């Protein structure tokens, strides 16, 4: 019984650690998007906002971080 309890505690701990790491990745991606876009307006408009950026390098970077956020949200939803 003690062994099962210990495994359960370890599992919860790993889950919380994963969630914390995902939150950190999401925060970093949002900060990068805010920097590239110059504001947080992209949060309400989504990837459509990126087409208004003036240079292709910024568009590529914004699309990369937006995709990263989508993956993070999918992972969080499945755990």
C-alpha cells in the first residue's frame, strides 16, 4: 500500500513539474510574440495579425512562436 501511495505522489509531482515547465514555455512564447508584434493585440486577432507585420523575418518568427503556443495548449489539454 505504501508503494502505491509513493508512486501516486511521484506521479502528481511530475505532472505539476510538467505543467510548470509548459507555463514557462508559454510565457516565453508570449513575451517573444509581444516583442515581435509590438503589442499584445495578436492575442485577440490570432495569426491574422501577423500578416500586417512589415518584414518576412518577423512574420516567420511570430508564426513559429504562435505555433509553439498552440502545441503547448494541446499538451496541457491532454494531461
